[in-house]
C-alpha cells in the first residue's frame, strides 16, 4: 500500500500544482491583481496548508518539537531546495517589491522568531503577536494591490476577454489546493514507510522527510510556475510561504497550544540561526542583477544537501561529523560570503554608474 500511496501522492502533486498555477495566474489578471501578490497570498498560503495542519496537530498533542521543527525545516527547504532547483531549471527574475520589502521582511521575521524563543519557549502571547502580524501583512498586500489595480484595469478587459469565467478559475485554485494537500500527505506517508523499512531513525525522518514532505506543494507549484514563465509566482510562493509559516503556522500553533511551544536548546543555538542566515543570504543573491541565476540556484541546492548531510551525521554521531563541520565553517561558508559580498559591491557600483 505504501508504494501506491507514494505514486498517487506524486501524481496528485503534479496535477494539483499545474491547475493551481493556471487558475491563480488567470485569476490575478481577471481581478487586476498582480501575479506576485497572488503568489505571496493565495498560492503561498494555500501550499503552506500541510505545514499548518501538521503543526496545529502537533501543538494540540503537546509535541512542540514537531511543530517548531516542521516550520524551521520547511523554511530552509523552501529557500535552499525550491528556489535552488527552480533557478537551475530557469533563471528567476525577482520583482523589486520582493527585494525592497518581502525578502527583508522574511529576514526580520526570522530574527524576531529567534529573539522570541531565547527564553526557551514560544508563549501564547508570542503566538498572538505573530498571528496579528499576519493580519497586518495581508492588509498591506491588499493595499499595495489596490494601488496598482487602477493601472491594470485598462488592460484587463482586453487581456481577459477570451479567458474562462472567474468562477472556473476559483474552482481550479481550490481543486489544486485540495490535490496538493492530499498528494503531500500520501507522499509523506509512503516515504516515512520506506525510511522506517530501511532502518532510518525517527529523528532523521522528522528533520528531513516530514519538513521536506510538507513543502512538496511549494516544490511542485514553484517548478511548474517557473516552467510556465510565471516567475513572480515561483519566487513569491517561496517568500510568501516562509512569511506565512512564521506568522501564521507558528503564530496559531503557539496561540492555540495549551501551554505554548517549548523550544529545545539545539533549535535555538543551531536550526533557527541557520534559517536566519539562509534568509539573509537571499538579499545579495536576489539583489545582484535582480535575478537568481542557475549557478546561484546550484549554490542554494548544494547547501541544502550539506545541511541534510549534517543532520544525518549528527543524528548518527558519525566519525566524519567533525571533519565535515570544519570544511563547512572554515572553507565553504567564508568563500560563499566573500563571493556574495564582491558580487553585491559590483552590482552597487553598476547601479551607481547607471544613475550618473
């Protein structure tokens, strides 16, 4: 049965991502809303529904480690794996709104989360603050969309005259979300069964398969969007999902958990700081040329593989852990930081010269 669930889940993800992107992009045109805003809201929040379901269930069951680890692991997976893989398929153009506001917001929220949990827990008050932040973020996006809607209205009638009715597009979005949620659930269940059969520990399964599995809707949605040329949806989906994971998933989980969410020292000292560092790395990568090139995508994907390898080595206490950590800390990371810094300076000089 696990094989059937795995294959059925994969099929549902493929079909669901295709019709979701198609419906969302057409709906954006019909309503005069930019594809970027659709990607940051409807698509991003919809594809994050597996994270919400898993974390809420864990919060009610007093399994704080799963609730927190699911969000942190998913945010890392979203940036490193999804953006990396999507950029390797086709270079991604990054909208100026993302560079100026949404990506810095993602960085700020990652830093805020680290500050909130320094006391060892995400209290119900902390959860309420995050949930309130989600409402404010949605209000800002709708305000931004309303400001640009007048400009899009003149073109909207011509562009959408031959499109399907808006009701059909809403149906496509809803059906796509349902297929994505079901597909991710079945795929995760099948993958966990395989991993258990191979003797992989539950800890490694939780840190890798569960976090990656609940992000599979984002994977398929961003890949399909990139292949269809809807690059605003591809990038906006990842950034919006990360924002929603922190504000919505952790906010609601912390608010509804009977006694808040307890946070382990390892999460505070390693995993959340890594999530913050990855968010910060998005700024120079997206700033240089306003795009994510294939080599930058390969860099992101390589770091996700390295992160996953570290988790496995640490969980199994492998002898190679010390050497691997040394290579990453004293060679790979400094070289990456230096490369991104040089590219950012070159981009700044290029823009300054253009202004003159």
